[in-house]
């Protein structure tokens, strides 16, 4: 099917802003929890005990959202492929925002006993449910409005929400760490970034409610009725694309969460860095991720998705060998250098995914297909990454975390190698 011309100037800008703003807010919500998990969730929501045990418990709650994300992807993908992208994106944003704000209102374990971690797990599941429907819809919003030959470039706008959301979350915690003493931060300061989500969601809703449906989706509905069960269609007719798309994303998730959540916990415990110092390291490093995304998006339109991703995956395998000597050294320059390299690799891998995953599926099931592959990969590459990395450190040392990263990158390399090139495929 020939590509439908995208909307003109002002409308195109509004669409790209909406895809960026919404994902930035959702990523902010998600990373606020990730940062808190590495810093305060353990001692606040779990019984007193060894700090390492509390950190592992916090990382376990971190994983819950990744289990919920494919469920959210299937749920929101179903309605996104049947009734449209706009309404589904509004619903996912609200669920994510409400869950985040309520986490900031929860009582501690000392106050409420086991109700506190139980409620935390439920709301973390809600975060995952909302996030599961967000990325696929935002990517489609951009890609399905892209002019010919520029889908990867348009696809970077939802991707840029990741570093912006991350740095916003980290800057919030950094400011609180610098402005409050440790007792005040742990008593109430950590709640403020969660509560701030209420205002951000209001902004996102204002932007998204002004959107119209994508021209490709409207054209698909005009030709024939939508699939009754899009999830069944992608599993039965597009199983290979679903599998390869999922595995292609594994390294992207692994390198990101090892360079952020795990590294933050490891840096402030085993390496002895203060919370503000390591948060500042992370804020500097995420700028390299923001740089890698547009560079790889532009390269993916020029050279194709596969060459760009394969080169990034080879670099990530090499990065696995550097993790132990650099991050494990404890030296500020080497630690910061590893974080910058890790997040640059993440940006290079992440940039083309905004176009690649939607391109693997036809319009009628694209929301479900892109969302499910993206979020299934989260279970494999991200959900257990901080927990497993912490276990590997305790079992055999930091070098084994590098082996873990190298294996994840090798799995993704094979998946991308087996994929067809999608750059010239009609959407």
C-alpha cells in the first residue's frame, strides 16, 4: 500500500510534540520509581534488616512493572488497533499518572506493616499496565505520520522521551538530596517527585486531547473492519516478527538498566559514592543517550535499520568486557566513562526501534505488535537485570555483570541478523 502523505507543517509539529511529551512524562514516572528503588524503597517499604536484602527486595518490586507491561500492551493494543490511537494513549497516560501519584501517598512499613509493600506492588503493577500501552501508541503516532524515507527520524521523537524523563527524574532526586538532610529525604522528600506527576499528566492530557487519528489507521478502517483479536493475529500470523522484535530489544533494555538502576545501587553502596554525586554522574551520562538517539535515527534512514543496530550491538558486546575494569574500579573518571559509554550505546540501539518495531507489522495489528514486542523484551532484558546483576556481584564479582551484558547483546545481534531490512517497506 502506498504511504499516505503526512499532515503539513504545524500539524506535523503538533503530532511530534505530542508523541514526545507523552512518552517523556511516562518515562519520568517509570524512572522516578527506578531511582527510588535504588535509593529508598527498600528501607521504607520492607522490614528492617541487611541493606543488601532490602535493596534486593526493592529491585524485586521494580520487576513487577515489567511483568505488567505486556498485559498492558495486549490490552491497550487491542483497543488501539480497534478504535484508534488517540483515545488509547490518553487512557494509558492517566493510568500511569494515577499509579505514580498514589505511590507517593503510601504509608511506610513501619506505619502500616505488610499493607505498605502489598499496596506498593499493586501500584507498581498499575505503572507497568499504563506504560505497556504508551510506547507503541506514541511510536505509531510519529511513524504513521512520517513522510517517505523519514520514518526512523520521526520515530526518534518518542524515543527522546526516555532520556528527558530519566534526567528529569534524576534531577528531582538530586535537588532533594542536596536540599534536604538524609532524615528529611527519607521521611517525606522522596515522595515529592511522585506527587509532581499529577501536574505533568495534566500537561500531557492537554497536548494529546488535541490530536486527530493517524491517516494510515483511518485508511485501514475505511478498507475493512478491524481484527477482532489483534493479539491472536500477531501470534498466529506474525509469530516470527514478534519473536525477533522481542529479542532485538533485549540488549537495549539490559545496557540501560545495568547502567542506571544497578549502577546507582552499586555505586552508592559497594563503591561508597554519595547519592548526589552518583545522581550527577547519571545525569551527565544520559546526555550521551540523548545524543545517540538522533544520530542513529538519521543513520537508520540513510543506511537501513539492520546495519545501524548490528554495529551498536557489537559495541555493546565490547562494553561488557569493559564493565568490570571501569565500573568496578571505583575511580570517578572510569565510572563516569563507563556510564557515558553504556548510555551512548543504549541511545544508538534505541533510536531506530521507534521505526523498526512498527514496521514489522501491518497497520491493522501494528499497535498490538509493536507494543507486545517492546514490552516482552522488557521482561527478558530489564525486569530482572538489577536483581540478577546484584546477585552476580555477590556470587562472583562485578566482572560477571559484564558477561551478562555481553550475552544479552549477543542474543539481540542474532535476532537483528535474522530480520529483514524494513527501511523501504511500505507501512
